[in-house]
C-alpha cells in the first residue's frame, strides 16, 4: 500500500509540474487522485480519516442530489491536488537540512549570542519562523532536535518556553511562507495572489513575534542564562561553518521569494504553480550542492522510504475537501445562504469583522479543522458584500486559522508539540497561549481592516 501511495503522490506531482508547460489529461489526473484516495484512506490516521470521510461523503451526496455532470465531479476531486504537489516538493528541503547538519549551526549561534531568556526566546521564534517557511510539517521535530539539549537545563519553565516559542514561531510563518498549506488554500478560495499577501503577511508575522516577545519579556523571561557556556561545547569546524550555513538558509528563503516574484512578473504559471516551480528549482539546487557528501545517499533513501509518506494524511484529506468545495461551488448552495448572511452583515456593520473570526475560532475549538473552515468561510465571505478588499478578507482568514492552530487542543500543532514535550494539549494551547492569541487577534483585525491593498 505504501508503494502505491508513493507512486500516486509522485505521479500527481509530476503531472502538475508538466501542467506548467503543457495541458495534462484530466482523466489521468483523476485516476491517480482516486488511487491515492482509495489506498491512502486505509493508512490515514483515524483522526484524519473520520473528517476526511465526512467531507468526501457530503461532497458526493451534493454531486448526486444536484445531478451534476461527471466532469464536474472529476474537476472537484482533483481541484486541490496542486496543493498536494506543493507539499511533496516542499518536503524535499528536509534532505539538505539533514545532510548539511544545519542543526549544529543553530546550536552554535544559540550558545554564542544569548545571555538572557527573553533574547533566547526571540531567537527560537525567529529560527522556527524561518525553518517553517520551507520545512512545514517537519518543523516541530527539527526544532526539538535543535533546541532540546541546549534549553532543557538553561531556562526556567522549560516546557512553556519551548511550546510557546515553537508554536508561535511556526504559526506566524503561515502568514507569508509560500509553501504553507493555509496560505495556498486562502489564495485559491479568495483569488488573491501570493505577492499581494506577502508584504502584509510578513508585517503581521513581525507584529505577532514582537507582541509575543514583549509579553514574555515583561511577564516571565527576564532571567539570565547561567549554564549555557558550561553545558555545551563547540568544535572548530562547526564554528567555521556557521556563518556560511546561516547564509545558505537566508539565501534559500530569498531565492524562493524572488523566484516566485519573477515568475509572477512574467505571468508564468498560476499562483500555486509558481510556488511549485520555484520550490522545485530551489530545493533541487540545494540538494545537488550536497550530492558528494558521504551520507547523501542514505538520507535520500530514507526520504524515499518514509519521508514522502508524511504527505499522505493531508493529501487524502485535501482530496475530500476539494470534492466538497467543488460540489458546493457548482451546486448553487451558497446562493441560498447569501441573503441571510448579507442581512446579518448589514445588521452588524463593521462589527461583522470581529464576529467572523470569533465564530471561526469557536468552531475550530469544537474540533473542526481550520483548513476546512478557511475554505468554507472564504467561499461564504466572498459571496456577500463586506466593507473589505479581497486581501483584507484573506488576511482575516489567515489570522483566524493561525490563532485556531495555536489554541485548539485538537489541532495537529498542539497535539504534536504536547507529545514531544510530554505535557497535555490543553496546556500547550489554551493555558499558555490564550493571552497572546487574544492580543494578536485584536492587532490582526485592526491591521487587516486598515490594509485595503
């Protein structure tokens, strides 16, 4: 089953890369999408499988009830496979990270530069934010391996320090990172390009990090780090390579941003297609840079055996959500809901900007995944008249999803972080992050309203 899933994932990715240059058969893409869904469903984790089956069944029932053509069903089933292709490509970045031992560089700067908990906290957030821009789902385990040894005996309230820094740093990258799934979904739903979201998204990310730093600095993290230099030792080779490897990471991020901007400037490919192509080019160059390293073949083999399979859960989930979203789009259901929503928006006026994200977050706390809510709310919001531009609506969706990822005990980020730190998801989400999320929600809504780009 694993081999069939790998083959289907690779073929879907290859078809989307090919589609950037020439037409691709919808029937062929549908076949491999159906194959991935049918096989991947059996190896999908139970939590994902339940909601996947729910949306797949709901989408299928809508298609049948409204007697929509089979071609619409195929288009809907494959509508989000471009996101699957991007996930597969972005996971390639884990190969050079592992072969190049970039964790040693982060540890070197951590030991060398920081004397107080608050400055170390800001560093941990920034590093997580940068790595999350291309590591995506692999960020949490990588950050644990980077910081665990250095931080465990060096800061007070270690688990809280680690959980908040990693979760906030990761989630704030979702506002601007070109490969982040939520930004791809929001782009697809709101028809806003990545270049339109990049500047306001980056500014929101910076606002969030500064808010988090200030909150922790003035409430908890103002103690000096006294054990760092005694605890860790650094080899001369690591010290020598640290500046060069730091430049590599910065260059990779800049290359992704410039590459996407270049493709958009010359109208090459679609919005998600540009991200796919830029990610593939940059990751391939970075991988090729380490091709002569002794451990290169081993790491590449491990990626082929297990790394690519990390995309399965989300891939099968997105196929189901795509089917549901496409069915809703073509059925005309939103035309029945629109008058009621428009009346509510007219009644609430400007306060609807506050009610919408609060409703989004509340539903997420009840267990509905923020990715699903982003699609549903995005389609509904665009169907009514709001005193906001499409970019502002996209920012509000990103803000609502980002906060939901942090404070929902059911979100994968909360569950994964809690598992690695041996604490409860409730501590990681609500107990340690509720105050920050409340402040950031207010800041983000004001920012989104003022940014009418």
